[in-house]
C-alpha cells in the first residue's frame, strides 16, 4: 500500500470515529413503581445527591509521599501470584496494589504500581459500602476504622473479614476474597439490632485523583471511563467527564477506568437495577449505587456482593473472566476497536506465533508475511493496474504538453488513451480498500497489546512497545550526546521511510507537478511522524513495505515497465 493509501486509511478511521455518537444514545432511565418520595432523589444529579456521603468529600490539601501515606494507617497485606499490596483498615479501602509479573523497566525488579492511597500524589483507590436516604443512618465512610476478625492477611483461599459497629444497633461486615489473579469479591453484610427495619443502598466507587501521565493522545486507543450497561458499551474520556458528568441506569453491566495496559472495574449484582455515574469532583470518579434499597428487618441481616477487578489487560485472563464470571462484553475492556472481528483473531495468531518462535518481532514478521500472502491475488490485480498506468505516463506527459491550453481536450484525449489501452484508472482502488480493515486491525492489535510490552527483538531493540532508541542526530550513538525526544529518529523509522520512498518510485506519479512534489515529501513526513511510535509497529510497517516492493517489482518486470 503506497503512502497515499495510508492517509486514506487514517481518514476513513477518523470518519468512523466521528460518526459513532450519531448511532448510539445514552440509555433511558428505567422506571420503577411504588418508590417513596425520598427515593426519587436518587435520580438527581450526583453533585446534589444526598445519599452518597463519600462522593463529595474534600480533596486533600497537602499531598504526602506514597510510602508515608501507606504508613499512616493500619493495613492488611494481600498477595497472590499476580498482585501484591494491602487494604487500609481506615475505610476498608483498596488503595495499595502492584502487579508482580509486570515491571516498570526492563531489567529492573520494581513492580508496576497501580493503586495509590488517598492523599498521595497519584491517589487511585476503590471503596465499597452502604448509604441511606438523607444520610440519616450512621454508616461506615472512607474515614471509618475497621477491625479484623480472624485471618490477618488476604490471599488465595484466605478470605479477610472486616467489621465495623456504629454503636447504634448496626454491625457491618465485609468478607473479601481474592482469586489466583485479579478478582476481588467483596461480600457486604449488615446485621440489624435496632428493633426496626431499615433501608440501605449498596454502592462501590473508583476514585482517581488526577489524569495519569503518558496518556495516549491518539484516536486509536481509548483511555478513561468505560462501562457496559445492558449490553451497550459506553466510553468517556477524562476531558469529557471534566466538562459533563454522565449518569446511566441499567439492570446488568459493569463500569470502570481503563489505561492502555491496566484497568479497574466494578460489577454490580446481576439483575439489580443500578445507577452509574462518571464524574469529576475532587478527582475522577466512577461509581454505582443500587436504585432499590436493601431492607434489613429487626434481628436479621442482609448481604450484597460486589466484584472488583484490578487487572493487567492480559487477553487470555480477561476473556476467561468474561466467560467464567458471566460478565457481558467484559472483553471489550481491551480496546479492540471497530474491526474487532479482525483485530482479536489476529492477536491470537500472533500470540501463537510468539509462543512458537519465542520472539515477538519474528511473530510480527511472520504475520505480516501471512497477510501479504492472503491478499496476494488482490495486490497483483492492483499492481498490474499501476504498472499499466506507469507505462502510459510518457504518452500522458506528451498529451499534456500538446493540449496545455485546452483542459477539456486534454481530458478527452486521456480518456481515449485509457479506452484504447484498456486501462481503468480506478481499477486498483477496490483491492486497496478491501485491505484497509486488515491493515488497520493489525496496526491496532500491535498498538494495544500488553503481550508486546517489554518484548525484545534483535540488536538495539530491547522493547518492541517502545520507540526505537537510536537517533540519526547522534549518528546512532557514535556521538556521546543525548538528543531531545523530538530528534530521536531511529534506524527502523529511517528504514521504513526509505522503503516507502522506493515503493513510491514504483507507483505512477501524479500528473499535477504540485501534487508530485507534495507526495515526494510523504516518506520523510511519515518517518518523522512515526519515529515515536512503538518499534514493533515500525517493524511491521517496514516489513510490509519490503514485501510490497518485491511483489510490485516482479509484476512491473513482467509487464516490462521501467522501474527506476
């Protein structure tokens, strides 16, 4: 595919994104009957909601280090094969978690730290609890001190039980379970010794104090708020929520916050009508609360379960949770994009090739060659058309010189030439258009894959998910100088630009001299633009160009078209 077709692919992708909102609406509120007057307050905007005390808490005025913040409160350690951290007994909050199998940097032992306590520089935590209409019942808040019943650690097959007594006749318990990977189950229980029935509303909330650093400022990947509400996927960016809160109701679904490689998600009880809110107030918050109260009769207790995922976006793990936990469209927390049915199968293929070869870069080369092979007949058809067009260029140049003052006559002569030589200038477009979804799908798959993170290739490429670290401006390391980031244009991006330039030379040049000059600069332009991209993507693009050039060159030799 030549450089012009690359821009066609990008333009079409942008068009699809822009028209998404035109086809989908926010779910309409679900009506309930027999609701008391106070319950109607539940449907007001979250900023004015009186039944969720934790939403409008003041943000910390002074931030402390993560370590100091963790040491401020008594904690219960948690650990399994995938995660490590602790739960704060102040509030019973999940606010300290790192991923044991994912490291910050290659060759270092420091885990990726994900959840952070409230009051630290990057506060990111999850709370669960109960609330009441008008806050008339004393319930535990994020500042309540819980006590431990029994086991003092949380692990696989080692549940943790927390307890809090309001000293007014209510005893609250949380039994927290952790599986082998990323799933926490919070079983909340309230025992009523007040002598009268009470109504409480279970809720859960994810709070992120500020936007994460290094957001992907590119339309190819969604980072921010995400949820599925009665089978409908909704995605909202941080900027969108800063401008306007989003309130939705559903009977089934899940919600959370997603990063490129990591995510948090909370799942309400199945077949329970709930209201979900994404908002920005004293931080970014994603929460839900049940619309119908849990009624606890005197001398009895009631339970409620919340599922919490704090996870690395490993495809097999996420798919397994979607199936075993019966969570609708949970696999969409990984942003497979518009061409989902192409992108996801491509991932399974490249993951299989990676497991066979042991090198993700080789897997990229193999899948690129495989796609070229699949589209070999279509590409041949397209290249034959280009070859014929290139063969006609000398005659078209002559006609342009002869009829330079008569554009109508020039067009008539060119059309007559096409008819005589049986050339259709548009015949090469359809095969290219058919290939665009696959081109974008593999591009998307490589961009979002956690499995490519920290995977080496050969030589200087130690991480295919990072940009090529070399730079032409210090002669690829020969000069002892570290250029600024915008001058890091490495060997692989340069190879990609050169292959694009050679490929352009095989294609018929635009008849307009101004267009010809513009297209001449495309390889240089794309080299600069794509230099910061993950090197795995640049390797894919370069190999794709090399295979395209080889196929196109052979066809042009057969049609006896001059190739230089």
